[in-house]
C-alpha cells in the first residue's frame, strides 16, 4: 500500500531560491530510489507563511521511504547550508478523497 510523505519547510526570508535549487538536487536523487512514485512541491503565495514550501511525495511503502533516507540522503541535507532550514516531515495514509 502506497504512503504519502509530507514535508513542510520553514525557510528564512531571502533564502527561497537557494532552498529551491538545493531541493531540486535532493529530489533528483530521491526520484531514482526504489519505491518512489511521484511528488509535488508547493510554494506559499503568502510571504509571511510559516511553511514557505510543502513537499508531497508518494512512495510505494513506508519501508521504501525509510530505505531512501540513507546516509547519502542525510549528507545532502546536512551542513551549514541547511542549518537555518527547518523541516517538519510525516508519513500519511489516505483516508478520504473527493472530486468536484
């Protein structure tokens, strides 16, 4: 059963473009990992929003997602360039869906 990974990012003012460039690099790697299905990255229209970016990704399973977050991944998202970026990740299962 696939799972949805949601990661909300707090980005310091003026660092949005830098974050987006770094996120694209990390995303390029994650898309090659077994179990990756799809993603969307959202950017808030309100500059004062707490979460400036929200990443929503679908994975084939929680285990595939956990395996993808390996040492290579952790090295990519650590260090002084990421020190001011706060992320709030969680894994969700779908319980309801609808359309207009």
